[in-house]
C-alpha cells in the first residue's frame, strides 16, 4: 500500500508530520512518498500542482494532504495560486464525494460556546459533491455587462451547473452511507430560486424512489439548513448537498464539534482511492508556532485506513486513542477550556502515539 504524503503550506507540514507518526506507530508496512504541493510546490517547481506530484497522487492508494495557501500568493494569477492544487487533484483523480463527519466528542462539549443539550452526542455526516457546481462551471469570467440597468459596466460571472450523472452518483453515495447509520438523508438545495437545484431535487427524488425507499429523505433549502444546523443539529443524520453549499455548511458544522481543528474529511472516487485532509486550511495566522491542532488530520488518517486501505480495525484504534487523549485532559489552544491542560501540536501527536501503545 502506497500513501502519497502532501503536507503543503502553513500548518500543513506540522499537522501532517503528527499524522504520519501516528500511522507509523500502527506497525503496518505502508510505503510513504512525500511531495510538495501548493505554495511549497510553486516555490520549488513553479506550479502548485507539478506533474510529478499529480502522478504520485494518481499512482498511490491514498493521499494524505495537509493544507495549501498563504496570503502572500493572493496577487498571483488564479491558475498559479496554491488552492488550485487541491481543485486539480479533485478533478484529475475524480474525487467527487467528500465525506465530512461532524462528531462532538463528549470531552469537548464544555469547550463549545453552544449549549450542551444542542451538541452533546452529535454525530452527523455531510456528503458534499466535489467536482461540479459553480466552482467548476463554464463559462466564467469578466466582461462589460451586456444588458440590464448596468449595461456597459464591468461585471464578473460564474456558472452553476450539474448534470444528471453527477447528481445521481452523489445521491447513491449518500443513501448508501445513511443505510449504515441513522437511515436518514437531508438533501439541501435552493430549488425555490435556482434551476440547477430544482434539477438536483428532482434527480435526488428519482434516485430515492427507484432504489432507497427504505431510507427517510427530506428536502431542505440551504438557508433553513444553515439555521437548523445550529438550532437542532442532532435532527440530521446524513446531509447531501452541492459543492458550494457543502463547503459552507461543513465549516458551520465544524463549530458544533468544538473547533475546525477537529473535523476530518475524505474525498473519494469510484475506485476506493481517496484524498484525506483536515477540513481546515493552512492557518497562516498560527503557522510555525507549534500550536495547531493535529487531530483533524490524525482522524483523516483513520478515515484513510478505513476507506482506502482496508484497515478498519486500525482506524478504530486511532479513533479510540484520540478519545483517550481527550479524556486525559490534553488540549491544543483551539479546544482548551478551564481545567484542561494546554499542549502544542507535537505533544498532542506524542500523546496519541502513546495512547495507541496502551
Ligand atoms: P483556515 O481554516 O486556514 O483558518 C481559519 C481559522 O481557524 C484561523 O484562525 C486558524 O488559525 C484556525 N485553524 C484552522 N485550522 C486549525 C487547527 N488545526 N488548529 C487550530 N486552529 C486552526 O482558513 P482561512 O484562514 O480562511 O484560510 C487560510 C488559507 O488556507 C487560505 O490561503 C485558504 O485559501 C486556504 N485554505 C485551504 C484549504 C485546503 O487546503 N483544503 C481549505 C480552506 C482554506
Ligand atoms: Mg471550506
């Protein structure tokens, strides 16, 4: 089994180093190959996703990814910006299904600003479509406005679009995931305003009627879903939605877990190959300080073991070790609360490695 390790920028290097240590502590004979991606690759090879990095990712069984981006690249043309690397990997590897489980660990209930009764026991799964929608739709660009009240003025435009097969395959993924959990899917759309999402709703309904009548399906507008996520998040089981709504709702859901530093993710294609990364970015504000929370990345490595490497038991071991460490009271600053012990990135990694050996 070969794992491509792409730490990227900012805290990416610090958190990925801890996840690799945890993987190595399992005693499996995985092969690791490291490569630059994002701003680091722009510096070393002139492109955020060099051919060699893409080739390595495509040939590996799984990719462990940190994060990319830094404010200092904001002035670069879009094709050379670090964030293009993750978009390119998703597109080239066909990673259309993004799993983001938002679980509130018992020990972190007190660290959240939300009421305990709202988040205690929370375990929901956001399934975000990853290769379509307004993030990739063509045409896009800038021009002089051709009509309307501001005809002739500068304008910018993007295109929201989804094809039937794209919606069908993500719907299948969500319904199948729900069958292994609470058997409930909320499909989030904006069908009242957008043609793309009326179509989304229609196709999800068709897939449901043809194959999954045993699963409870509910349709919800995205604005209501955003509200329900903070009001009564435990009413959700699986949430399936498009690329942009999923991006936003999963960041919102991360706050229900205590910190964005706790939210892992898996991006999968139809071949079990996957890219595993924390849901957060490169956090330039804390990069290099040794305080980033590595748990989202460590939990992403557990998802990698389960989905791409056929090592479900090892995944369970890592998740149990994380729980043990939280129960022992160790916290990185983002999840710290009165009465717990503040530690840095490396000490948190040490603790997870030690808990694995217990
Ligand atoms: P961010 O997720 O990097 O940071 C948001 C806030 O959360 C910051 O205050 C940061 O310190 C904190 N944070 C994030 N991860 C943390 C962790 N593990 N432990 C403790 N605190 C943590 O989002 P932001 O600031 O909007 O973006 C920074 C850069 O990351 C940008 O260049 C952005 O484009 C990029 N980005 C990359 C992603 C990726 O590689 N998949 C995803 C999201 C953003
Ligand atoms: Mg995001």
